[in-house]
């Protein structure tokens, strides 16, 4: 019913393909800092309690793949949860998981399904490093999702495309990083407080005909290492900024992107890859808001159509 290794100083070994099931209601799952926890390929830990709150303590030990699937059960982390094993999967299919602000890491995290389940992230940073479908919320039926002030961090360790199946949910922070260049694809129209991409070059692709909403968009490349923003297919996606203010994307290559509201999205030192609306591209030496707009080659404060119509605009301004 429970697993309490408190004070244990020997070795617990999970053999290959063994499922360790903790089915108690409102019990403890506790490893000990002084023990050795040895994992073998395909081992899993299953939490299946159907009532009460089970406190999960890893004590710094790396766990195998972990699944929470007890109808009516609740699980709360007491410390950091790190999943590895063959898949490194963390899965919630039934019941309620409260990460309690603790760090969570694994290859993938899945909350997809149709049964009643709840995920509360609090202030947790959830670090995922799979080379495939890193976050899966494809079906959000009967899901209660509370993002809190959390950050979901997608860490690139291989060049294989990563997929974020957001399910149209509202998230807090999303952070794409890592040591290797991989395409990051976002499925569905999702909402983020901060959408951050670092360590360029790094391609980001959104689903065509969907809208991604952000409050801040922290995406910047460097000279010769552009961040690439586009669609998964050759059709346009939409980016919308919430909360007022403006966004500047520096050293980016942008295509098939419809940005709104107007006069909000600026691209400096960047490449207009075509099929864009709403983006305002700044020529060399220009700074927002005095830049040209996507597709017209100019705008207030720039050479191009505005400058050709009013060639003495800057002189008149100075005279005023």
C-alpha cells in the first residue's frame, strides 16, 4: 500500500520491466537519502490510490517512468521529482497531481486523456528533454490545469524535432533552450505569459491557422545565428500580444506569421521571409518605433514609401 524507506541504508533494485504499484490511499512514498536506488530498463512506478493525499518523497534519487492513475486520488511532491528509465515519462491520467512548487524533470510529460484529472504546478520548473513529443495535452477533456507561476523548460539535447501539444491551455512561462539545434513545433493555439527562446540558432514553428497569445516574447538570435519563426506547413499562423506594450525580436528570420495588435511586433537585424502581416521590420540603424512594416519596405521614420512621399519630413520636424 505504501513505500516508506526512511532510515534505509542499503540498495533497492527495480528489475527490468517491473511495475512498482503504490495503491494506498493517503499514504507515503518515501525514499531515503542514505539508500541506493538502482533502476533497470523499462521499470515503472505506478500511483493508483483513489482517495486521500499521498506524499511523494524522492530524496534526491532518480525515479523510473512515473504514472499517476488513481480515480479520486491526490499526490503531492515533497521534493524534486526526476524521472529517467527507458522513457523518462511522467504521466497523469486520473486523479490530482500537485507538484507543490518542486522541480520536476523527465523526458516527457503527458496529461492527455478524458478521465477526471487535475495538475497544479505552483512555482515548479518542469524540465523536459525528450527528442519527440515532450509535452502532451492533446485531449484536455475533464482536465483542470493550474499553471501558477511555473516554467515549462524544453531542453534540446539532440537534433530531433520536439513537439509541444498544448491543448489550447493557458500556461505561465515557456522556455526553449539546450545545447543542440532542434525544431520546436507548437500544436494548437496556446497562451503563455512569457515565451522565451535562447541559445540560437533555434527554429520555432507554430500550427497554421491557430493563434498563440503571449504577454512577453523573449526571442533573440545573434549575428549569423538567427532565430527562425514560422509555421509547420506553408500557411500562416497568428501571434497575438496581450497586456499592452511592444515586442522586439532581434536577429530573427520570420515567415508565414500574422502578428497583432498593430504597431506592436518589431523585428530588428532580422530577415523578412515573406507571407507576414503585422510585423514591423527595422532597417539597419533603425530602432522601434521608427521602422518599416512587413511587406512594404518602409514606414514612419524609414526610407521606403513614407520617405519617398515626405522626403523632408525629418527637416520639417526639426524646424517645428
